[in-house]
C-alpha cells in the first residue's frame, strides 16, 4: 500500500532467548541451533550465546509480516526443542544468567573490551521494525517526527518484568538496561542525512560506539538497509503484538514523511515519558510529552493512533490496528501476561515452558 505515491515496505527483526527447560536459566545453545539452521539465512546469532535473531524479508502488507513472523518462530522453536532447549520471546532472560557468555566473534569481543561494565546484562531482546523510504534525507526528517511517539510504542510492547527469578518492578526491565549504552537515546531533530551522519561520526570519534551498527539511537537510519529502523520495543510475546507494532510504526513513518510541521517535544519530557512507559507499560499513568503532565498511558496510545489514522487508512491497516489494540487491552501487554504466568508457575522450569508456549500462541492452561 502507498501513501502519496510512496510504498512503505516493512521488515521486522526479532531477538529471542534460549532457556534451559529444567531450571529456566539461559541455555548457551545458539551455535548448535545455527548449525542445524545453516540453510536459513533469516536466522542468525546475536551478542550472547543464549540469543537468536530472526529477520523477515521485505514485506508489503501486514498479512505477509504475520506469516513471516509465524514461520520464523516455528522454525526456531522446533530447532530449539530438538536441541533440548526452549525459545522464548522475552525482553530479558527471566532466570539466571551465565557471565561471559559472549558469542566468540571479533566484533562482539571488541564490544566486551570497550564496554566491560555493560556486557554482563547485555543479552536483551528487542523487536526492530524497518520501514522503507525513498531517500535518507527524508528518513532523517522522519526520525525527528517520531521523537514524541516513542514512549507509547514502548508501553504497548513492554515484555520484560521478570529478572533473576523475581519481579523487577519494571514492565520493561530491558529498557533501563539497554539505556545504559552511550548512544542509546532518542533521535535528534536532524534536517537531513548529512546532519544525521555527523552525529554518527561524532559518536564513533568519541568512542561511544565501535561502528555504525553499534550506534543505538532509539530510532535510526539503518546502516544496512534503505530504511528507518525503530528499535525502542521489547521483543513481543506474541506474533499479533509484533504485527500491531509494525502497523503503528509504518503509520508513524508514513505520517511523518508527509507532515511538513510535525508536533515536537522537549528531550527531557521524552526521557521522562520513556521511563514511565518502561516502568508501568500500559498499566498506570504516563507522561504527555507535549504538556509534561501525567496522563493515562492508554489515552496517550490513543493519541498516537489518532495522529496516524489517515496513514493507516491509506495503507489498509486500520482494521488490523483496531483488532490488535482490542486484544492488547483485553489480555494485557506481554509484561502483564508474563506476570500472570510467573505467579501461576510451580517452578522456574514451568515458567520457562509457559513462556515458550505463549511465544507460539499456545494456551498454557
């Protein structure tokens, strides 16, 4: 589907945790899974040996996104089961970690040497949504327009409340862990791609990142693809949550691409709103970045949907978004569902098994 003649294609990357089915601790089995899935270019390793990443191809519609995400989850879950572990969609490992479990690749080793204080908890899992754009200059301007809307995207995808076998008190514990990286921050209000590139070059010059892929702006110009890449979200517990996120991100990008004067917000307010979203998810007050006042997080999500409604209509995504929101409000965020499963589980292993079933949309009870 197109908006003003531009076809806004989609791609989605998901990162997953591998867990031991007996005690729910991390399972360092990614190399074995990748060996079994060597013929699958859409499945790769990540920073830690207990992480697996998948990536869809270029998709034009949400049905294609849904089909690709489902296929990839089924593929990796089956390989994990055959290898004696569980694939789980959770923003952080819910149980015990293994220190020093870094994937032995040169780039990751350099990261561990450069940022030793960040590595032990670095195995966080996100959902990255890519939206294709015709030019990097337009992409840079779109990033400026996305800034005020990052917190609602985080609130609806919050999916990492359990850490070290206990409730962390955060709906997205992943966010404050990931936010410790030097370049983890909202995008600036860049006027064009040259201004964006200068910010990346400055980060590299200061040693805040080792390379362009290591510049962790919450939304950025992809260093590999002709896309805007929105990276704020936890990996979603269900495929339908990920499809909803993809629809909203595409709607935002399409809206900002054709809006000459998008609403703007101060950086401090954006930071406060993101912290509130990470702490509470959709349950409780958030921060209205335009006024600085507390507001119901679901109302703020509603404002986002209202802002992008014309784009949703143009791309044919309105019905999917409405159904996704109704399901989200009925069943809760991934964090809320995780907490229910955690409260009901008889053991860490049982909780890991329930999370693995929820990842594949299989009822646990």
